[in-house]
């Protein structure tokens, strides 16, 4: 055979073989090369802009009912806003009736006549109302839409009046329910709001506050003077203490987002300040926990964008394992004699203490700065809790307020940690018969339950029991011996995080479910316990609100949230899912957000939004939006981000992990104890892998991870522990190095070793894995973000990771938000687009590179401040 003939036949075979292989590969719908072909490669910025946080806020209205009870009955009112405006309703549970407080059409007409400003029924500028005069009248204020308006009376409209400086002044009105008559209150002065510094006694005769680190008090007459004029010179104040000083003060110490810079501290040192005072219910005495931080080391942040020059903020900040941490004492003061007694609370080295308070009345739940008195009904006893520094030993105690002597009633012990914050602040004991009995919350059997004790601390009986978690006491009917409480995890075939309301007899019998819908329930029980408001929803349902009686029967359907505008925009509900943890046994629960234009034939990158806990597990359970005008923290603002991020072209996931929630078992929450860096990562990875097997459109080879605070810590750790799985991360304000984070959180959830030497001296040792230790493992794309004045999670934690990455010769991205602390209410929209761009660039391969963030500019008016001023 000649060479030419052989080579020609070989060429024919090769061509046919190549064609066959090409057709075979193209025919593979889910093969490796086939998957490359159907990956999305174009980011959808238009849809992401349409559903960005600032845009979604305009598509949703009120999602729940917030009741305000009238003074002398179980009747209550609430306002509820829909796409048709806000309507106020008056509800009578006894008569099973719900009626509008006033007719919006008639109200708009009368407001227009009396104020001479144009109003319509759908845009009434009434945000809240107040029932007065035996609940026969309603009072409210209206802020005019312009800087000034026409005179209230014709005779005032005279020459020269228009030369006055424009002034926007609130208008006040009074509405009579029986007749529908509306009156403008011409010379009405709005009562001043209770100032932050005032701790008012229950009988409203005495006000306690701090000045120059010491305690002062004033009577009601002088308090009214101070309300009208905070700088009035004739206000009589009585000084109670002289031993207060900086860092051993009776004033509430600033911390986190509330610190003052050094200049402000000097400027405001003589002003009245808030205290941590807790009053007795009979107003005869009050108590305060005073913190001694004089030996605690200083920490600093610098606000580089402060005007006219950068400012320094110096504050005390104890770090894990340090020998000098805050020390606490409890002092009780007698109002009449001005004497004080120190409670003999000392037991554990470096312990924390907290005064037990009574439950606030439901009718006061939404009142401005409603305070709670101490637990005992009389002033002779003070109940408090103390816990050891390692959080393994807790005592519930009662003190004699005359002598300071202390009796231990209940001892709680654990080999991991006791949930002190929940025990002391969110779920304090309930006192029956002024100490004859107590209801205690405890996790002693592995789940959180309630126990009944007698007044001497002897256990009478468990009230609840079983593999579920009790969350809050909503009411106690002492006469009929019935407890009303919320719990989760008891109902079968539903997400175990959904909370429900139950009732049970104090002897542990007669357990009854009162809010049966398969959803997450938020409860407000009336003080009479004859009815309760039940707001409930899920991520995939429309929120509803109903009124129920004490047996759970529906009295009235109150509201169904108006999602018409949101749904008309193309919005689709998020989808809950269930997977297994990395152990193949533990059930994990999560939520999935998808692009609204998802094509099931294509492959979409994944973004995990993470916050690992252990004090909470950030996975949405209710309809996942909170009105932005109520936002005061990053968590509320972040409730919007998943919907928008998904629209770029991602499948966005929230999913739990072992060690991530106190709402499951004690075992589940404590899973990460002693391994606070890595404990949740295997479960996150396992969840993505299972979902990718279940849903072909999920691309498990393009996985991003995004988190703030503990989530910032976790997202960076994921990139370093599983560098071949996680490809991109945006880590915001992460506590990457818990050696420089606050000692209470770090030592509680990771554990600190208490060491007692042969001489009986106690010290504490602390070690923890840090992200910086494994910086050399980075393979993917990492964006580190921090605010430069974050006095909670100090920027040092992020900078230490950056330093380690530089030393490991790694490329990464770093972004500082100037003048920003731990939460970002003003810069969150910018952060949203920053994160979106980063994930689009590194997971999709397509990102906007223009200098301007055009969607943000489109939402911002460029013409400057509006000048709407003229008299008609």
C-alpha cells in the first residue's frame, strides 16, 4: 500500500470519528461539556434593578396587624395600609365586629376644608391616632405637604403676612366617633415624647437619670419643666450618688453603634443620660446593675469622613481570654430615704448579673420606650440571675432589698453553655402569687421547656415536655392555672421552626394547639387573655391576620396582606426545601429564590446567603420582607436582598446548619461548640450538592457565598476550608479573628477554659481557629468589606485576614465603607450593587463595568432639595 492511499483512508476515518464524537457530545444534555454549553453567561441587570431593595419597598404595604388596646376594654384599633391607602379599624372582640374608625372619603373632604391643603382618601397623611375622652374621640396630627399653608383664620390673611419665613407646622385634629364631627385644634401643643434619659417610676411621681456618671432624681413637676425646656435653669434635681466615674458609671455605657466619639463625650458630659434603672412595681425602690470597666483595655476607631476633621472614638472592649473584663454589681435604692444597699451577689469569678423583670402589658407593647418593673410585686424582694464567665453555671436568686442578703432558688448547670441571654432577657421567670410559685425556662433535658417551682426553689413539676422547643410565655392565667406560650417543632409534617401558640395547665395537662395553620405565627395576647391577634405567613404564602378567642377559635378575619402590586410586577414566591445535613441524618430546612425568568434547560450559579448562628439561624420562615421605613438594623434591610440577587441570574439559597439555631434541640445548637470556624460549612456544601442533584438547573460548579458579621466570618472560611467548591465570596464585617471580637459572644459559643490553680486562683484560657491561619488555601475570588468605624466587629478582624492573604501572595479584593459602623442602613443599596457586580463577574462572567451605578442614579433626584413653599 502506498503512503498516499493510507493517509487518505486514515484521514477519512479520523473525520468520521471526529464527527461521531462531536454529535455524541452534543447529544449529552447533562454531560460536562454539554453543561458548559447551557450555562447562563449573561447577567440580567434590568430585572435585578426592578427588584432591588428600594424598588420592592414600593410594591408592598402592611404585612401584619399591630393592635393598640383602648384603656377600659378589650377593644383595640389598628391601621392597615394597602394599595388603596391606609384605613384605621376599631375591633370589638366581644361583639365580633370590625369597623373603620372614620370614612376616608369624608375625612379627606373635611381635612381639605379645614386645612386648605388638598387630600384624597388614598393618601391621607395620618400615620397614627389616639383615643381620648373615654374613647369617644380620636386625636391625630397631619404634616402639611408644603413648607407653609394658608392661615387658619381669614382675619390672619392680611398684608405683610406673606413676608414671614416659610414654616412647616403640624396640624392637629379631633374627631368625634358618634357624630363624625372633625375639629381643628388651633393652638394645640403636642405632648413631648418621653426622653431617652428618663426612667419614670410606675406611679409617675419620680424620674431617675444620670448626670456626670452619677444618679439624680426629680419629681413630676420638675420633670414637666424639663420636658418643655431641657435647658431650663429652675429644674430642681436631687443628686443620689457621688461615686460614679468614667467607666464605673451609673449612666448606660455606649457600645456598638451608639458610642460617642471623644469630642462628643466631652461636649455632652454634663447632659442628662439614660440609666439601667429597674423600678419596683410599688415605686418605693429601684435597682441598677453598675458595670466596672476601669481595668478593661481600650479600643479605637477613627471616622475619617467626620467634619471638619477626622474624629477618634475610644471605648472599652474586652476580648476573649483577657484577664480584665467588666465586673458587675447590683445596687438597690430607696426612693424616700435615698439610702442604698449593695446586693451580695458575688459567687463566680468574672460573673455577669441581670435583674429579672416582669412582663410588659400587651396594651403597652407598642408604646414609646415602655419600661418593665422588676419581677416581685413588692419592693422587699429582688430577683436576679448570675452566670459564670464560662456560661456553664447559672443561679436564679432572690435578694432581700433591706439587707442585700441572697438566697439561691434554682441552679442550672451545663457542660457546654447555658443560653443566658434567652434566660435573662427574652424568657425571664414568671412569678405567681408574689413569689409563692415560679415558672422557669430551661434546656436541662435537651429541649427548652417550662418548669413549675415553689417559692423556695423546689421543683413541683415540669409543665411542658417532649422533643420540641418552647420559645416565649405570652400570658399566664393564674386564677385558672393556665399557661399560654409559643413553641416550635411539635407539629408533624411541617417546618420545625414554625412557631405556634399553645395553652397548657400548670400541672402539665391539657396541652392544646391554638394557632393550627401550617405557617409561622406571631402572637399578641390581650391582657384579659380572652382573645389574641394571630399574624401568620410562610415564605410561599400571603401573610394573614386573624383574631382568635382563648380556645383558638377564629373570631374575625382581620387582614390579608395586599401583594397585588408586587405580584403584578412578576414577583414569584420563594420556595422552601428540605435536605439532609452532611451526616445524612439531620434534617435541614431552607429557602430558595430563583430568577423569575428561569429557563429549566439552563444552568444557574448558586449564591448562599449565610449567617451561621449559634444564637440564631438566619433562614426566612415568614413572608421575607419587612417594610424599609421600619428598618433600624442590617437584618431588616437584608430581608430584601435575596429576591434582587436572584434576578441577576442566580439561584439564591438560605439553609440551616447544625449548630445554627436555638429553636431545635440543645444538641443541634451546641454542635459547633469548640469549633466555631468550621462547624457549619460541611452542611452548606452538602445542601448545595443535594439540590443540584434534585434540580438540573442548579450549577454546583459555580457556587458563591455571601454573609454579614458571623456570615462574613463564615463566607471567608468557606473559601478557605473548601477552596475547590466555593468559587466566590462577599464577606461583610466578618469576625474573622475571634481573638479580637467581644469576649462574651466568643467565649460563650466557642467555650473558654476555667483554670483553678493549687492556690485557688481562677484564670481563663481561650484559643480558637482563625480565618487568617488558612489564608494560603484561597483559590477563588474573595471580596472583603468592612465599615471603618465598626465598634462591634472591629475592622482589625478583616484587616488581619487581608494581611495574611498578602503574606500568602494571594489576589483578593478589599472595600471599606467610610463612616459606617456594623450596620449599613444608608449604604445598603450601594452594597447590594457591589455584591451583585462581584458575583456576576466571577460566577456568570458578565458584569456592568460602567463607572456609574445607573439604577441608583435613576432612583436619586438630581435637582437638589425640593422647595415647596408658597401660600395658595
